[in-house]
């Protein structure tokens, strides 16, 4: 059993007693009598979908179904190691330290806990409430993309030029993302990845992995000199949700950091649209983002310079084209790989990065 000041690390430790204690701040006086686990989605961050019952009296507005997210797989904790924070640790730190200051729609969280090697979030079970989730194989309509870009503009504009010294976890750039890119672009990974029969086949102009990693490194050096705002860090369409009325918001806040707005904006926009729609709509949608960024407290960026920043950040999405099927389905990799690869070619990104 976990102690009163430690987090559960196994499903067996998710007890009514622990939940009652953990949720006292958000649900004062709540006493849980039972947790019925309905489904477990194992992964780096495991999601436990559960029905809960209360001892009388049940607080008004208390949830009947929860999503409990954490590193409940010992292998996931071991893979991160003791020196780095887990994804759910980062999410918990985000919800406890920054989320309430941003003015953006977020999933309701009932609890967020973090300790070395482990994080836990207790959230609404959004699927049970009729919410939908972004699917990489299903491009979005332009109006929904515009709504999501407004959320990113709010995030970036409200944090522009600010530093949060009390949030020691909020770094400049994401070490985890950079390590992942280095691995996915390595000779060893490419040799194994592109010998498989069902992988996305890159256009010939993008088959030099060493040139791509030079592009990433050039981008990171640029971004570290222009870390003007807080970004989501992994704002692809698969990390989105939308309510029953179709209004979107971003989920999976495991990678926020100080960086360049361009890490989020083209990564989301390109991945959310078909190649044809992106080519037809991206200038108007990008102009919408720039307008909303200024509205939400950011600067009025020079349109031509910002467009070049948009173009150079296309390389960020190329990781999708090299993902193994152990991490994403073949259908997702093909859909997203094609969108990002074609955007790289359309915008001559590597030449702009000087590699």
C-alpha cells in the first residue's frame, strides 16, 4: 500500500482510501467506497478508466467515471530512469503550477501528483462524457483548425516574454524531444526502420538522415535564442480532444517548455489538414494565428519573418515519418508522415535551415 505521502505505483494500490485522500482538495468531504476498473490502456503513461462509488453523502457534481493516468508499468518507469521526469510527472507539475494562469480550455483534473519517477493525474473520463479525440487519419475542417490555433495563440501570447523562476521544471527546450529526434534520425534506427515492409517510404529528397539531424540541431540552436513563450511541446492532432459541440482543446501536457512558437503552430496545422487543404488554406490560417497572438498579449510579428519561421519549423514533424509501429499504428505514421514530408518539400525547409 502507498503511504499517505506517496503515490500508488500499481493498479492494486489504486484504492478507495487513496482516492478519498487524494481528492480532498477538489472534493472536500468525499469518501469513495469502491473503484471498478473498466479498462486499462497500457503505455508509457497508462490510462485506467474506472467507475467510482461514494459513501453517503456524495458531493454535488462529483464524477462517476474517472481516468487515472500514471506510470503504472514498471518498465515505463525504468525506461525514463531516475534522473529525468516522466511524462505524467511533467503533466502534474503543469496542472499544479501553470495551467490555471493560461486562460485556455483544458481537461478537468481532480488531482495531480508528482514524485521522483512517478506522476498521477485524476481526470474526467472524457470519452464517457461524449467527447471525441483527434485521430491522425482524419483531417480536420478549417474552422476547427482555426479554433485550435486560437488556443495556441492564447498560450503563447499570455506567456510571451515571461519567465517562471518558481517552476524549475519549465526548461528552455525539451530535452526529451531532442533525445527522441536524435534516436529516430540515427543510422541504427533508420537501418532497421526502413527495412520493414509496412513503413512510410520517404520522398527521395528526404532520405538523408544525417542531413535531417543537422536540420534539427540548427533549429534547436535557433529556437534556444528565441525562446519567447511557453509552448505545448507536442501539439499534434492526436493530442487533441473536442467537446460534444465540436470545440477543440489540447491534452497530454507532458512537454511544456520555453521555446519558439513555431514548434507548436506548423506542427499542429500541417498534421491537422490533408496535404491539399493545407496547401490551399495555410496562409490564411497562419495569418489568423498571428492576429490572435497579438490579441492575446503577444507581439505583432512581422508577417514575412514569421512566415520564414513557420517554414523552418516543418522539420519538427518529420519524426512522425520515422516512428516504429510499436509507438504508432502504420496508418497514423503513413498519414502524418506524408503531411509533414510534403510540407518540408513545399517549404524547402532544409535549405532555409542552411543544411
